[in-house]
C-alpha cells in the first residue's frame, strides 16, 4: 500500500500559530503605514488649496469669504455671491478635496468678514509634531493660514471647535514634554521676526503679550505660575518676569530673557503651560542684568509704592496714597499723574 504524506494535527496547529503571530506583527505596521499615507495626502490637499486661495486673492483682492465650516460640495464656497464669487470652479479647483476618512474628518475653512485672512485645518493621525509646531492656535490639528499678518493667531481656532465640526472626532494622544521637572501637554512656539530686529542682541528681555486672540487662558493656571519658557531646543529654561497675569480679563505680559536674538534670521522660543498647580516659575531679578540700573513697570505694589524689578530693588515711593494713581498703561498697568504735583521718589542706589 502506498504511503501518503500529511500534516499531523500538532503540525497544523503550529503552522496556524505562526501565521497568527506574523499577522499580529504585520497588521499594526500596515495600519501605521496607511495612516501616514493619509497624513501625506492631507498635507498635499491643503497645500493645493492654499495655492488656489492665492490665485483667487490675486483676482479679487480678498480670500474666499466664509464664516467657517467643513469644505464640502454644499458649502457657500461653491456658490456665487457679490462679495465672494464661487471658489470651487474650474478656474481655481474643479472639485472639493475630501479628507481620506470623510465620515470622520474634514478640511475646515474659516475667513474673517472681509476675506483679509483665512485659515484651514486638518487632523493628522500620526504627524502630531507638525500639528503642535505649526504656529496655529489648535494643538491637535494642522493649520494653514495666510493674510497680511502672516500669523497663525490672526484667526483663532480651538481644538473643541474643530472636534465638533469633525463629528466630535477625538484629538490624538497628547504629546508631552518634561520642563523644569513638570509634565506639560501644551506648548506654543513664539517666533521673533528678524525684520523687527535691527542687530543681533544678547540676553535681551523680550515682551510676550497674551490676549484672548492668541492664548487660551482656560488652559493655564489662574495665577500663571505654571508658565515656563525655553529656548528653541525645548529644554533650556529661560528666565522671565511676569508683569501681569489676569486670567479673568484674558490679559498677560511676560518679559523673557532670550540669550540670543538674531537680526538676520527669526528666533524661536517655546512657552509651556497647562500643568498641575506649581510654584511660581518667574525669576524677575535675573531677567534684568547689571546693565539695567532700574526697571520700573509702574504698577502698584501698594497704593503708595512701585517696584524696581532689578536686583538693586530701588523701589519708588509716591507723594501719597494714589498720588499718582494706578491706571491702564501701554503695557499692563502704569501711573496716572494729575499734571500738578504728583510725583514718585526714587532713592539713591546704594
């Protein structure tokens, strides 16, 4: 009788187990590759949209005007109006590009009322670093923007707004950084425009002014104690003075000592916030070095005194309580003199 070769039950189970292991290894890798490919397509789509927006601007001297929403075939950008002719036409873009996962995400558009500035946003599944460092106002979404200001904060967008627009799509896993022994999930890149700098500067105190248009005060501690600044490496701590942090009115001013500010190229620093309650990170006296003989921001320490921020501590004393009186200034608070006999006396330094 002729003998037939066949697999035993044990051999079949071993083969099935091996196939299962290989599948378990390959499938996550395949999913990761597909997600990265979708991100690449999103970036390409936004790039094409931005280029078409510029062509539109050159014809009408404004960008397409639309309050905000997902770019779909039924949105106002497909219709002609007096102020904003149709954008999605053969002249600019023949079809409306859709996110690779259209049932979950979309390309979001928003302009100001005159079409002077616009912003678009897309959700990137894997490229979280690009979303975080795009200079925009949303943390988990990649933003493209244009206009005279060239600023990502000219049209603010929040993660909550974009989550709602995209069918409540959850943001990606938060990126975290450890700074000054604290774990942060939110940071903002601040860029010092080299065209505003006449020459290279060393250890220069730079004013960082925060308002509701460029900063979400609800994500920082009410006292601002959690805020930290670093150099462009995201690690090296920078000394800073907090002149004011008024979360109730969404106003804050910080003086950050930047080691080197270039007059030839833009200088980047980072601001970290949104962590647990912590000790005050400000260090005013080390912001103003020995070249500063006195720095008086002129806000009240008491109704009769103002503070010198340098290590010399040459604090000023008013003529009397509220003479002069504290008032809003060009930067934070100042003093209002009556034009008659109000004065602030600064003692001789020791």
